[in-house]
């Protein structure tokens, strides 16, 4: 395993703590297959040197599912599993953005996210963005993306994870 990959995995674990929150997407092989079935631009990475230095995840979905998520009625995993495939999406969840420290504050996350947003918008009539920020930097990035994309942004305010619902 490359040094960059090990560092990225450690960073994701520290920031998102997915091991202790079963409601979050862990980006397992099964999750990746589901994400790619929704749209090929859901996962983006930037590789430099011996591996990835940036990972981004965004999920296009319906406005009804967006509303359920921002209201705290469903978990992030349920957002992914409830999103139908083969339909036109009106909303885009700005999920995780993980950037190695030495690559932060250089515009890389915004550049990669806008590329993904534009690819998804080529195929879908996206009318809104939504997010669940884990940091001030994540919140600021989401706001900047909404402004650049000229779309409204909605934020999930639920701070405590929901128990996984069946």
C-alpha cells in the first residue's frame, strides 16, 4: 500500500470516524459499485506521486431524498441505498472531501468538485446542492461550490447520527 493511500485512509478515519457511525457511507466495494451505478462522477480522486492525495464523493439524488436527509429522517447510508438508478436527479449531495494536509488550501478540492458537479449536470437537471459539514473548511467549501455553480445549498443540521434503520 502506498504512503499516500495509507495517509488518506488515516485522514478519512480521523475526520469522519465511519467505523463508529454505522449510518455513514464507508465507501466499501459494494458502496463504490452503487455509487458508480448512480453516476460515474460520484467518486473523484487526484493522484500525485505514489497515490491519491485527494478524494471526493458526491451523490446525485431526488429532491425528496434530499429533504429526508437534511431533515435527519434518513442516514447517509440510506441516502445512498434509497437513491434510484436510471432516473434524472435534481439534487446533489456534497459528501466527503478528503485532502492530504500539504495539498489543502490550494483550490484542489474546489476544482475537483466543480469538475464532478459539471459532469453530473451534463446528464441531470441539478437544481440544488446539499451537505452535512463535519468541519468549518467543509462548510466553506460547500458554500463556495454553491456560489460557483449558481445553485442553492441546504445543510443537514443533525449533529448526532441516526441509528441504522431497517
